[in-house]
C-alpha cells in the first residue's frame, strides 16, 4: 500500500508560509518572476522601509497590524504585501477594489 496524504492530517507547512503567496513558477510571466521577494530587494519607500523605519521594524519583529495599501497602478502595493506575507505570520488577503465593486 502506498502512503497517501490525508485531507485532515498534520500540516508540515511552516506557520509563516501558510498565508504567503506561492513563489513564482518558471511558467509565470516575467514581471511576476522579477518581483522582489524580500524587503532588501525593494527599491524606494525608504521613509517606510529603510533601516530602523517604522514599517520595516514592524515587519522584522512580526508585529503587523491591518493595512490597506492605496496608490496608482505599478507603485508596488501588491509586491510589498506579498513580501510582508512571506516574512511574517500575517494573514494575506488580496482584494482589488475594481473587481470587488468598491
């Protein structure tokens, strides 16, 4: 008999990766594969993400509160949210106001 995964068995996924978005696969579009994956790879927003700054300190200490990112397309909102989800135990919910009818 072969070993099968149980739907209700133990979950070996590290707790900080359960809500994180998956790493981009080789078949993903180039833009998705080139996104930063860590805080150190993000360029800009030094007033928030620079060493010792409030958001970076919150992320590194895993003390994240609820956040809503607002800004023009392409400004890095989704990328920053995905980096935070990867580096913390925060729950990540992706919501587009356009598709949600807001």
